[in-house]
C-alpha cells in the first residue's frame, strides 16, 4: 500500500496540463481546504465506479489525496475499456492478451482562488470529477462553473500595449509571435501568422491586421529575469493554455491579470474569478493540437508575416 501511494504521489505531482474551473464560494466566505478522509474518498469512489462501469471501464477505482499548503491534489486511478492485443510468447509462439489498461487522472483544488484543475482523458471524466468532488466537498454537483470565462480580445483592444510587463516582477520581456484564426464561410478557412515579433511587424497597422476572423490561439515568448532562455506560452479562447514549464504559471498569470486591468472599462469582463479572462484552462499538448487545428482537415503549415 505504501508503494502504491508513493507511485500515486509521483504521478500526481508530475502532471502539468490542466483544465481549470471556477468554484462558487461566496465572496465573504473564508478560504478553506476541504478534507478528503478515507470515508469521503470511499463515497467518491463508489459513485465514480457506477459511471466507470457503465462506460465499460470496470469498478474498484481508487482515490489518493495529497494536501499541500493551500492546495489539495487528488489522483484517481481507474480502469479503461478492455483491450485485446497480439502477444509474443517466450517460446516464440503467438498468443492473445486480453487485459484492462490502467488510467491515472489528477485534480488540483486551490482553496485561495477557489478553482479546480482537472487532468483527465475525456470530457465525460472531467464532468464526473467536477460533480463528484463538488458534491463531496461543497454539497453541490454544480459548485464548479463549466462556462468559458476568458478571451484574447486584449490583443485587438490594446495592441502593443497588451505586451506591457513593467509592473510584473520576474518578467524581462514579452513578444507576440503567433496566432491562428478561423475565417467564416461555406468552407471554413484557417489562417496562421508566425513571426519573431508580430506587433513590430504590423507596426501602426496592427489594428487592421488583427481585425476579422475568430482567434483559435495565440503564442507568446516570455523572457524571465532569472533565465537566459525564453519560454513559450500558448493561449486559446476555447479554454486552452499550454506552458513550457509549469512553474512559470504564477508570474505569467500576474501578467494576464495586469492585462485585464489595462483593458477599456466598458470591455472588462467582470470578476468571475481572480484570474484575467484571457484563458480558462490547461490541456495536454495532444488535445491542444487537435483543437487548434480547427475543422479543416487539409490545413497544414504556416503563413509567415
């Protein structure tokens, strides 16, 4: 059991791509980290097992809880649909292996921001975890908001000023290096622009060059005062963000918040959560690539600025 828990802890703390959802804690209520006791974990497991069984994933899931300061990590270990594969046997003969693969999903709840991050394989699993954790910890399946809360509009509204970073400790520079947008029509057209610095390339024509179409994502290069290497951050209005290094999250989100404050008052999105409305969640690189590719299967490559 100890080895299982040590393995679960290693897996939980290695995950770096999450989809984030805001909680509905009243503003005046103090932050409180929920306690996931063995009894609560058992109740959550039983409810999840009912869903997993219907989805052909078997039963006997396990939940491992790891509280750390103001956050709690939950690792959900469960089965996947049975799989049949050809097997090479030691005597050189062929055989058939029939087994159930194991899946590890991770949840992180931050009691300060009242947000939960979910790293899971499917949308159905994410929805299940939000309902079960919300009910077990806060008494409501609908405790966590499923709606999008962020946008890339500051690029169009502020232009080069959206790259300002002087008030953010730790950031030495920010460059807008790539974006993709979808143009509407009978057959949707995807356009990608990629450059060392798009705002410098667009110069005074930035507003015209960014107008029209719907952004699917934007990529920025960040220079940090404590590092010689720039690192990329990709943000999408469809609840997508991807960090090269998860430890960059705190300082970059401070920059995002500042960007929200610089927006014209009439266009600010309001206090849905503590974070700026540029992005709402993080997902895996594979899922990001799938969503960012849009609906045009024949599209590939980039248009350079």
